[in-house]
C-alpha cells in the first residue's frame, strides 16, 4: 500500500456532486451529517470544493449538461480519490434509463476521463444513510 | 466584446453541499446592491415527460415520485388524480384518508427541513442540526407505512398501495405529540428572537402585487398575503372533510415565509391527528380494468406550491401525453422581484426562502458592474453569516466568533 492510499483511508473528506438526481440521495447525504447518523465522528466531512476532497459522492443520472461538469470536478479532485456512485441512478441510470437527455451512468462518464478511476457503488433509491456508511467503509477497507 | 470584458462571468463552485440547485443565478451588482438577476435552468432536465410516455399507467407513479425527492407524495397524487379524472374512477374513502396522511407527513418533514436550511444560511447551525434531527421520526414513520424513507410511491390509480395498519396508529399519534412540541419550540424561538427579527424582516420582500404578477404558489404566495392553497381552493383527497385553516402572512419577506411554514407545520400535525381519528374502514383500492380514451387534469398542493399534471390517453396502456408542472418552476422567476435592490448578503437567504425544489445543482456567480469583483457561493454564504454576527453585536447579544458559525 502506497503512502498515498494509506493517507486516503483516514478521515475521508467528501465532496457531493449532484448530476441530475431527484434530490433524495442528496438529502440523505446531508442527513449523514445530522445528529442521528453523524458521520463527522469518523472524520468524514462534506467540503465545499473538490480540491479539498478525498472522495466524490456522485448522485443522479448524468444529464448532458452535467457530464462535462462531472468530468471537470473529477479533474479537480486530487488523486488518488474514490468515486462513490450513490443511488440507483448513479449506478445504472435507474428509472431514467430511457431519457433522451441522460448520458450516464456515472462510471461511464468518469471512466472516459480516467479509465483507472476507483469507483464504488451504493445502490438503493435512495440508499439509506446506513447503507451509505456501510458502502464507504467497505470501499475503504478494500483499497 | 467590451461588455464581456467588463462583466466577466466566473462559473464558481458548480456544486455546493447544501443547496444543490441546478439553476444558474447570475447577479449583477452595484457595490453591495443587486441590480439584476439572471436565472438559467435545465441542468437537471431528465426528460420525464418523454419517459412517462414509454411507461404503463401503473408504473408512472414510481417515475413521477422521483421528479423531486421531497415532493414525492404530491406528484404521484396529482398524476393519479388526473387519470382518475378522465377514467371516472372514485377511490375508496380509506384511500383518500391514507393519501392525506402521507401528504401531510411529507409536508411536515419538508417544512422542518427548510427551517433547518434557513438556519444554516444565517449561521445558526444548531437550528440546522436540531431541525433535521426532529424530522427523522417522520421519515421512520413513512418507512413503516410505505417501505421507504423517501420516494414512497404509495398511490396508484384507484387507491393506495400500502395501508396504514391499526397497530401503527398509536405510534403515529405519539410521534405527532413529540414533533408538535419541537415545532412549537422552533416557532417560539423564531418569533421571540430579536436577532432573527432584525435579520429576516424586510429582507427579500415579495409584494402581493408582484406575487400575483409572477403567479407564485405555495408558501411563497401565502407569505405575501395571497390566499392560495389547492387543498382549500379545490379540495382533493380528504382535505374537504378536515378542519384546518390556510395560513397567510402579509409582509412577504423571509420572516413571513418562515412563519407561514412553521405555522403550517402545526396545522399539518393537527390534520394528521384528525385524519387518523376519522380514518374509515374498507378497502384501500378499487380494481381498475382499463383506462378509457380521454384527457384529465389533476393538481395537488406540494410543500412548495401547486403541482399540476395533465394526462391524455388514447385507450392504450400508456399515456400519449403527460405534462407535469412543478411549483418551483413558477416560484423561481419571482427572484427578479424579491432580489433586485437587496444586499448581496441577503441573496442566499432570499433564494432559499422560496425553497426551490433542489433536484438540481446550484451555480452562482456575482458580477460587480464597476470593478468586476466576483463572489462565489461560499463567499455569499459567508457574507450572509457575517451580517448576522454584525446584527447580533449591534443588538448586544453575546458575540459569536466566525469560526463557530
């Protein structure tokens, strides 16, 4: 394990990217910060800029408008970083798979930018906050 | 070309953790005062109306509940009412009451969520944490009834999918008692706090005349003294049989909108109690054989305003046209009336006061027409919080360090 990966696994700072979600996954992500789940006790923190982030929490089907912006955000994130595809839409476009304005899913767009990106999937519509915590823990222990 | 140089637009921070609105607000400012605002939307366009035409009538409620995660009971209800309108289906009484209860529970957690966000914007992060803690039990109740914390998908053409079991009634009532106390506490805190009065009154005022001109709906309209509420004007589900009143405030500023939402939450709690008490027996759905050709409209009062659905059928198993209209779409243009002439520090709050359905992402840049100073979203949030701290100091409240907020 390189020292970069080792340092990535402690106190993960996450940046939240909405690429055309219905908002539920986003609210559940913010829910993670509030007293019932309180992930800040693990050192996880939502940050306001991708340049400060260790991981991206990507929600939503990637719409045509959002795809270049997702790539831009991914470029700005310091590497190595983990991309979490949160929710059914981010994992495989979910119920919106037939939409003409949908170019996702997330892994396809991120891989166009970086074929070796580390991507973890948390399915659910929306995934429960417990599922997101579990997904993050599993992904980090697999690194 | 010269104009472009003088007013550069910097696309700053496309994504912010708390306001995930996909609208692009470009503010032109003169010093501290906003002189113009431009709104661009469609970043979150998923082509819902097109997808709806590829789905069967029974599948669409699951789709439309994902228009916006927070209004995920109102949209399916409006759609189902549109279909029931032209198909001549009358849902059973119990289904109407179950729909009312789910919708009001949704409104409770949505309004409490907004109070938390508003607290966050003016630097009261304690309010944010507490308010979001109080809405958790409501989400748990919804999960117990429908099987999901959000995106309930509980209505279907002809009735409801899941019933409210009798053994859950005492628990719902118990949670309503608990949350009523918390909402009362929040209401008293907002009404009594001199800093909030100083910070929120006269900010982002939308006059009654402007409100009517921009055709705003929901709490945005009711905060400006416009008494419009679909539940009252065209009662659907069981609203016509319950005892409740439409809350309005005259001032039209952010304070009035906050008061409307808080008092409305108390009304919702009363409605849930009454609906549970009156909950009739019987089936929760009627069998629907086939959908005849025709066209129908349905509307429902979402937490943010009126949501409207239009469905046209040619007798097949899919609609040939499905038009949806969400409340934020009509509320957002009113920013032109409420933001222009305001201080930059008040803009985030004014935008948040409308509670735009944030199924999208926010991109926001401020352009100073004199010296091209550009503020991004974070600096605006900071300005807003600094103003709260300054007001606190003037009033003589204990000083708050900026690191704390």
